[in-house]
C-alpha cells in the first residue's frame, strides 16, 4: 500500500517527473493549470494560463513542458517561459496529455480531446527542433514509456485498453508497426500512464482500479501496488536511489459519493523500495 506523499488535491493529477539533478518530484494538475513540486516539506505551485500536462528535464534549471497549444521551456529559477513549437495550436478541441523524454533525447507527447472526443488526439515526438506526428487517431493518449534497451517504446489509447509496443531506430524514431503488448479490455481495466523500471517491468497506472500494476516484458502480471484512490493516473520512480514509486491521481470522473468514499483522490502517493527505476532521460535541445 502506498502512503500520501503530498496532500495537495488535484482534479486531474498527471505527469510526475523526478528531476535527477534537483532531486525533486514535479507533477501537474492538468485542469488546474498548475505545476507542483515539493521541497523541504513545502509544496510550491506555478500557475499557467492554459492546460499543462507533462515535462522532461533539460538541465538543472529548465523543463520542457507540454501545454494545450505548444511545447515551451520553463525556467525553474526565473519562472520565464520560452516557446519551442506549436502543438495543435489551431485545434480548440484538444489539449496535451501524457508525455515523457526518450533515451535519445527526444520528447514524446500525446494529445486528446478536452472532453475525450473520439479519435481527436495523436502522439507526437519532438526531436532536435522537429515535431513529427507518429500515431493517429488516438482518443486518450497515455502510457508513453521506454524500455532499458533504448530501442523499444510503449503507448496506449486508453479508450481501446491496449498498450502498444514499437521498436525504435538509432535516432529514436519508430521503425516498425505497433504491436499489442497488453490487452486489458477483457479484464475491464483501463491503462493510464506508465514507466519502465531498470529491469524492464512496466509499472502501469490503471484508471478506476486503485492500483499500479507491474507487467513483465512478456506481458504477464508480476505484482500490484494498491493506491488509496480509484483513479491512478501516472507513476514515476525517484528518490536518491530511484527505488521510490510515486503516483499521481485524479478526482475527475468521480461522483460526489465517490469522492466522499475516496477522500484522498487527487493526492500524490508514494511507496518505498518497490523496484529500481531508470533515471528519467534528458531532453536534448
């Protein structure tokens, strides 16, 4: 069982990122348009004027952040933002969702409809100045993650409940057709965000299931970590030795009675000595 890492309640907590240089966890409340971090038991918040959902670290002071309309660089010290490129800027229906840096220094980001409109989204990769659409249509982009071999990527359309696997070339671009890695449809589970640990296990948040589940490279279920919130959204590994599991959660989608029954929903959770994660990859400009 996890415990509460931070009691800040997010309507739609997402995108936890352990910054290896700052030794801090960052996470988002997408609909709250806020980036959070915790230092010395103090929670700090940075507000934005649009939805923000995912980040990758560039150096000790800068993050690449995905918003509803662009990728931009956020300076953690000065608070200034620098535009990188548009992200479906002409489409008022969509926003960014799940994202993660890849082993080659690129940044993958998914989009989706603000109201989960069917097939409204896509998955993109930014790499050395180029933003390229990789997979479409996607209804709810999630589970963007990378195996330790640096040649395998994963993603899902949560609405389909299938986690896909695709091989990458030396520069990190997909060079095969995606194949099914996990089909959670028969079990009635919905895949959300995911991260791969150092041994190649996928730690997958399962929306509506109050858990993070670990799957082996052959797709078999290895173990589960219960979370005291129905809607787990995305895990991350952090801490000095990367053995601490963090997980964001959401209140979105819960009825009033559901929120009352799960009062910790929307908080960010932690569990010690679960597995050893990979260090989050650096975005190379």
